[in-house]
């Protein structure tokens, strides 16, 4: 039996108390037997010595066990495993859990986790034992850093989990935030749309698909907005496809790049003959290209 670090002192103290008690009892037995002529005095002494030697040997083995376990403190199965006394039935295969990495709504993860435990979910100990298998990244690091023995019930564990990651929902983006979430210069339109939607699904209360599409279109610059607004009632994937076509049109000069026009106007306002020549060449080039129509 492995000696847990928290119980070492208790084992040692109990062993010493037990040995002391037996030692005193043997002395009392010998004193009571002194007047018994049927038992030779030498036999009493020999018996006492043998018994005490046996007890001392047993206690020594306890102490040796304590010393041997010092180098691996906290590495016994009982120290590392949640619910070490719980054994899964032979042939049971844990389901494939949706993984939680410390981001998103922790309550949603708890609901998905419990719903996945078909057949064994009502067993609180199994529920606790398997929970770690649904975590990764920061969430797994947090879990491993905890003292699992403090969780005496599933509610204790789930409450600590909620407290740790509740900030995710309290700091969730709102509609104002996603409407002002713009495309980065280094992003393609598809990358931007994916990032935008990832943020949008965290808005609370949750947005319906139609509203999400509308807010996405409203977040676009004019050259995208004027064209995407015509299909905001369609699927988000369709909006992305059209956005990519507009993006390609801007690159090819088929769609007016308003950012370039703004730079042109700024150059005009700043004055200068050489700058005006550059501006004129840009405007001529834009007039020679047909606008993209959808």
C-alpha cells in the first residue's frame, strides 16, 4: 500500500503509540506471571523480548516506507488521480468530448460535457473522473494545478471551474464592438470574416443568424457595404464568397478602392505640382477601368 504524504506522520505516530502500549502490556504480563510457578521466569523474559523485537521490526518497515516515499512525494497514483477509487467498467470507452481551452462560455462547456456522458452521467464520481479529458490548453493547466482532493463533489468542481472562467462571459463582446471590428491590412477578406464571426458568436445574448449577417455588412467599408447589403439575408458563407469577389475586383482595379481615393484627396489638399501629376495619373487609371457590378 502506498503511503500518502499527508498520512506519513499519522502512520508513524500510531505505530509508536501501538508499540508503547504493547510494551507496557508485556511488562504487566511479566509482573503478573512472577508468582506463577508453572511459568519459568526465563520464559517470560524470552517471550517479551521476542514480541518486542517483532513489533520493532514492523515499525522499522513503516519508517522505511516513509523514507522511500520522500523522493516521489505527490507522485503516487492516489496523489495524481481524481477519484482514484473509481474504476471504469471493463470495455467502457469514454466518448470523444468537445474540448475546452479556457476560452468561451464555461457553462456551455459543462452542458455539452454532461450531455456527452451517455449512460454514466448520473454517476457523479465518474463525471468527476472524466472531466479532465475534456480540457486542454489553459483550462487543462488550471485543472492540473488544483488539489483534486478538495473537490468532494461534482458541484464543488463545477463551481470552481465556473469561477475561474466566468470572466469569459462577463467580458464578452457586445454589438457595438463587432460593428466596429474592421479588416486588418494583412488579412484576406475570408480571414477577416472568420475572425469577425468568431467574436460575434460570443455576444450575449446570442445573435440570430439574420442579425449577425446584418451587423457584419454594416461593419464593412463602403466599397464592400454597397454590394454586400444586397445579399445580407442570405447565408454567411455566401456573403464571404461575394466579399472575396469584391476583394479581387479591388486588386484588379475593377472596383474603386475608396482608401486609394482618400489618399488621392489628401494629396490634392496638400498641394504640390509633382503630387498633382501623380494624382491625375491615378484618377485616369481608375476611369479607364469599368466598375464591378453584381
